[in-house]
């Protein structure tokens, strides 16, 4: 066999999967859990009669999407519910109006795909739902449009609820947003700083439009992959600057029971925006910022700012008080933290979204330092300056 033909055949062999063993087991367990629950609940709800269908075969294909590839646009809630419902309606209608089974099946598939495109709910197993409505035999035909509600609607809703619970419980975000994030979160014409560099939302939208094909990956995941690829390429070219290299180590902190006036004085004295709040084991349990003080002081306008803030900080000489008295009552939590070995570049998007400082913790979970916007700017400046001079950065870890 010529080498060109052999290479042609080899081109159809799928590449090795990057999915680890845990993810494979998670997908299998989810499908087992999902189909078993759908079958048992449907069997318990529906009447036990000879003509009752309590579980349809297309649910197996839906389970593959919902549990094995939950990030796919084809596996999102509107896809399974809308796709299966419109396919079932179209399938039943074609079975009733067209006597020739082959023609009815072909029409059902074609019309279902068109309807799913129109309703933005493409779900491949829905094609099997349409075929089942046409070729399911006398039992399905006798059910008529009741087939749409039970078992199609019932099975779809039960499987979706199972996927919502199982995916999130096993560490997989579901569902995934299908629209772009708000491009102007501050209600101005400017986007976030991170969006002004590299590719923009509009760039990705234009490329997807010109690609003109359905892709089996969510837009948010696709954008995340591109951003991580850019970040990895930067790391490969310039090395990595870790949080441990640039973070502030002598951190001013507060505890849960630190009084408000004491915490405010620390912010003022050290000219800080926020204080990490620690427990007795030096684990970060919250963060208190100037914004937290202003929010709990009820400051909405500049009028009376000093008086309102003074009222918040003034300690009440009673055991019980409705007014917050200690930092633990006004701190923000949960807290976004970084590890000492986290590359600084990975935190740029967080800082660009509005964070001014991020607590850095060690392997033991205890506070090791604080990374501020100033630290990050200095690190990136040093890195780029060293790269421009053609010498390795002093704080670079390859």
C-alpha cells in the first residue's frame, strides 16, 4: 500500500484524549446515575400498563452529552428541552400526515433540524426523538401528541435535573452561559482593560460568524482556551514570575473580633485599601475593604459622609447591638486567593476585573503575603523591560 494512502487512513484515527481517568469515571457514573434515576422515577410515576413507555432510547444519547461533554452548547438546558420537544411535535405530526414511513421519517428529521436551528436548541439526540415518533410502532402512534409530554418531556426534564445536580456536585460547572459577558460592565463605552489587549469579544464573534459552522464547544470555553493559550505562549517565551517573588510579605491583617474603629485606623495609617481577615490559625476567612465600611455606613451620597462613617465606627457600650461592631460582621467572603507558586500573569484578568489586592496563601493554607496591583505592575514592567534588553528577568522562574 502506498505511503500516501496509509497516511490518509491514519488521518482518520482520533488523537489521544487529554481527558484523565477521573473525568472518564465521572462521566460514566453520571450517565449511570442519570439514566437509572430517570427510569425509576418515570416507572414510578407512569401507569403500569402494557402500552406505557417509561424510557425512550434517545435519552441514552442525551446522557452522553449532558454527562460526558456538559460544556457543549448541544448539552445545555434549552438544547435538550427545546430540541426534544420540537422534534417530538414534528415527528408525531409527520407520522399522522404522511402515510409512507420512509418519507415521514426523512421529513421529520429535516424539519426538526430546521426548527432547532430557528429556536437555537440544536440537540443531536432530538433527531432520534423525531424518528422514534415516526417509526416507534403502533404503541407510539396510538399515543399521538401525548407522546410529547410523556415520555419525551418527562424523561428530558428528569435527565436535565439529574445533570444539574451531578455535574455541579462532581466539580463541573453546568449549565454554561451561551451569551457573551457584558462588554461594558461599568456602563461606559470602555471595556475592561484586559479586553483592550489581544483579541476582543468582537474579534471572536466575527471569526465565528465567518467560520459559518456549528462548533461543539461553548463560546465562553472557546474564549477561555484562547486566553490560556496566549498565556502559555507568554510563559514559554519569557518564563514565569511567581507570586512568591513579588508579593508583600509584611502584611497588615485583622481578625474577626477586631473592632471597626481599629481596622479603619489600620487602613488609614498604612494607606491600604483592604485588610485580610484571619482566624487564629492564620487562615484567610475574609477581607475587609474601605468599600465595606462605606456600604455598612449606608453612604449613598457625599452629604453626611463623615457623620455616617463616624456613627458606624463609634462603639456601642452595650452587650448586644444591631449595629456592626467588629470586622467579622462587615467583611466580604468568600475570598479570592492565590497560591505562592501561582504565576502572576494568571491573576491579571482578576485584577482587570476590579480587584485591587489578592491574599496569597502557602501550601498549608495560611496567609503568606498580599499581591497588590502595584506589585503586579512592577513585576510585569520588570519582565518586559528585561525582555526588551534581551536578558532574563531577575525574578523570572523558567
